[in-house]
């Protein structure tokens, strides 16, 4: 094997696929990046048995071949090489990398042992096309609410569901205390329903960068294939039944306020300074006389804020973990939103003043009245 | 006590003095920032018994007084307040802070217990004036070589020494494996010799920012007072005898090379990728035929670099902890430097091609030949 490639392009490729390489288990083939020549191209891939990522980099291939090199070392070595051309060639059962006056000889692992990249064999109906911006936006605005523990694996995923009737794609994340739902218009012939690991969607969102190209998402019963230009990502779906989240959304409210998103966010941050002294990040809210009064207390003292709002319905005293509300308000771009309440023990709904592009639920904290 | 001040100015002041506040000991007065009104000014100070920092902030004082509030909480609360005017006033034995629609009530500690800021009672001869840029430069280029352990406290300081004869200030740091010395022209009538904690000099360097104003350093037998505009820093000197570092500098060399600083630094970084797999960060260097050959090895493979240099004297094989050389090359701004060697077990000298503005020593690693 021998090829010559450009340092910067190779680093970009390594950076994309190395996110799927194990970093913890010494001497495992899955710590490696697999490099294989194909005509005037290098195919790079990495695979952690749940997610696999593949990309390609232009190279001048002088002798075909393949190798597997631990991802972290490969990245660090190539990254410290001088800019310009780098030559890779096999020499005495190791890979010699050279450029300018520098060289490194890295031991390789058996590329034959590297798992084959999965091939999509699904139905053409089970595909959706989505703009990169919409994809990233849907992930950013829901993934924070996915569960991160290990005891309820199904909730570490986001539910992706298409609705051919009304032409929408919805993404839902839920962790038992809050729920996030984001909707986008999308034309899709079939009903697709899949639970995709939130961690992988966040990685994909980062890897994809900011271009204009559309993303294809192709589904089989147990996997999702994401393609965008020269990047291909495979991930296993989570098996199991997602909760019937529609049933959790209160049908009507008893108290509704329209709040300025930026002001409410800033106010939550001020409350957090004292609330975070305690693990429950407790804030108390009183809604009355067209005002929301927020209050947090710790051994250092107390913070208090009063915001004027448009208010409908009943007076309400309610308490929250301020962090859960803050997570929601941080991702809302709209200037104003509705917060709807059905009582001091029922989930609060946060939604747009018009339309249904998003919906958040946050369960309150039960405190003595 | 009651005063009104601007949020941004107050945050700037808190940020300066809070570096001298304890952050670990709950309920200690030394966790606090001490705030005292004085005419139309607030004096802020903090004190950790080794270092004290004082600054002032403009305020509209309506009622004179003083208070002490835990530094971290004060900073976080003020930082989250809306921009603009903030009012501080005592209310029921607590301090009420208010601005726009927000307020916080913080419990205070007994300001009477706060230690008085030390007063300089030294001799006018024991003062030096130095430009802010020179001060920061001297600290940045020597402080990394000060010792950071606890068993040899004297070496956690930097030796500041004036030489009235040749009109210079020198700053020296040493930790047993490397030494850094930086000289600057300075007119000073008296011979000053003081060992100042490196940690405090680094903090001062950060606090002082990038202005043009001169810094005054005033010394007593046991303390150093640093003044710059509205900032005043007091620090205790380290007691004891600094090592006679001059005796450590080899008088002549057997091998000398002139290296390109940037290329040598990049090469060290490439070596470090493999060298750091081992705690000694070992690199081997061979100097011969007007080349330096660098090499590092780990279980993953080896890296090798060959740099053309101007060379005088004997062929040499020597080994170093690459990190110690890298620390030096990172702070050198000159395009080229001399590296001088007197043998494979003697310290390497790194110095300018002309002049004596700096000098670094790095002790090699003793390996089998």
C-alpha cells in the first residue's frame, strides 16, 4: 500500500470518522480507523458496534491496500505534521508516514479484522430528504431532553416520526421530567417511526457542518443510514415501544401567560445563582396580577424578580427545577412564548404564540403550599 | 450603607479582587470581598493571608458604610443582573441588591473582622518602575519554570534582582530540572533582591490587562507591593536563600547549534505525540553533520525528524524530557536561538543569537549510550 494525500484534507476526514472509534479499550481493532484505497480515493471508516461513520478523502494512490491504525495516535501524528503532502506506505509490517523532514512509523492492526461497513438494503419508501439546517435545528432543540442514564435505554433515543397525511416530521425527546417536541414540514410517502440514539444524532449534527446539501435518512427495521455528501453514518435503532407522549400533553390550561423569552431566560439565570446551591435548583413562581414573580433561596440569601406578562386564567403558585426551564428557554429563538399551566402539580406547557412548530413540557416540583 | 453603581464597572472590580479570596473554606471571612465606601468611591478588597488585592469603583454613595459578602456569590449575582444601575443597601442585617425588576438579598459577614489592607512603610529607594508590557513579558517567560510542588517552597518563587551597576532587572525561576532567566534594562538606584511567589506574579500579570501605564513595585524586607492605576496588590515574600544559579550555567560549550525556533517547536510537538505515552516524555537527539535528528518511540511506533542547523563542535547524542524543551520554545519569540551543550549529562543552554535578554537551562535525561 502506498498513497500520497494532503495533510489538511486527511485531518478533516480523520476528524469525521474518529468519533465512532473506541477510545477506552486498549488493543481493540475498534480503536482504529480503517483506511482503504479505492481508485484515487481513501475510504476512512470507524465503527463502535452501535454507530459506524465513513468518509472519503482524495489521494494519489500508487499501490492499493488497506490498514487499521489507532485513531487517536493517527490523528495526533498527522495533525503535528508540516502542512502539505503526506506519504503513507507499508514498510516492514508497519505504516511509514512521511512529509517534509518528518516521519513516523506506526504499528498497524490487522485490517482484515475490521468489521465491514453495513449496506443499506431497505425500501426506497423508507427514506426522507431533509435540509441540513432543518436536521441540525431539530436535533439541537430536542436532544437536550433525552435521558442520559443507563436504566431506561429507550429514552436515550429521540423518536423520529413522519406523518404523510399532514406532511410533517416530528422529533420527540423525553426523560421523565421534561419533554421536547419539534415539528417541520416534510413530504414523505410512508409513515416512518424510529427511535434513534440521541447521542448519535448530536454527533451527526456536529460532523455535518454548515453546508447547504440535503441529508438523506434511510431506515430499515433496526437501523438508520444517514448520508450527506461524502459522509455516511450508520446507527442501530433502539428497540422497544416509545411512550405515548401525546397522552402527557394537557388538553386545556387553567393559567396562561405570554412571556418575553429573553427576559425570562435572564431571570432564570439570576435565580439559578442561589438555586444551584441545592441539588433541586428550586425556584418558586407566583403568577398573579399580570406578573410572574420568581424567587430562589439559599443559605447565602435570596433572589427575586418580577416580570410583567399577559395573563389569562387563575392565580397560581408553582415551583420548578430552574435548570429544566432554562434548558428549554436557551433553545427557543422566538421572542415570545406561551407558558400554560393546569395546576401546581401538572406539567407546564411551553409553546409558540402561533402555530405548533415546537412544544415543551416541564414537570413542576411538589412543594408544600 | 447605601450606594448606586454601574453593573459592568462593579463586575470588573469584583473580578480583580476576587482572585485573592478563599474559595474553599466555608463560612470564613476570607471568602468574602470587603466593600467600603469612601466619598464617591467603593473600595473593594480581598485577602487570603498571603496576597491581598485592592481596587476602587466609582459609585454614588448615599450612606457611608462597609460590608463583607462571599466573593463567588456576589460575583454570580451581580453578573446575572440586568445591565445598568445597581443599588446596594443594608436592610434587616442583610444587603439588598436591586436593579430593574430584579433584586437579591444576600447575608453579609462582619466587615469589622476583615483584615486591614497592609500599608507600605518601606524606603523610597526600594521601589522600581516598570512598563506593564515588560512586567508581563518577564513573568510569562520565566514563571512556567518555577516549582509547583510543596516540599521546596523557596522554588515556588521567582527571584527578582536589580543590578544598579549595569542597569538591569533580572527574573529567575528554577525547579531543579530547568531554569529560566529574563533580563530587562531598568534604572534603579538600589540593589533589590526578593523572592516573589510565582503564582502571585502570574495572577498580577492577568489582572493588569493590556494598558500603557507603568507599574510600581515597592519592596520591604518581607513583602512586595504592586501598584498600577487603581489596583494595588500586596504579597508576602518567600523567606530563605535562593540557589546560586549563576554557578549552574556552563562556562563554555562543546557543541553548539543555531536552530529555527518555530521549526524546532513543531518538531518537538510531533515527538511529543509518541513521547507522552510514557511519563518521561523521552526524546533522543543526535547532533552531527549540521543536522539535529530527533526521535521518540512508544508502543504505537516511532516518530523521527531531521532539521538542518548551523553546527559547531562535537558530535553529540543526548536525551531530554520533550515537555521541558517545549515549554521553553513556546515562549521564545526570536526566530533563531543557540542551543549549547557540554556533554550528554550536562544542562543544555538556550539563548539568543545576540545579547543576553534571556537564558534557559534544561537538564537532560540520563540514558544508556
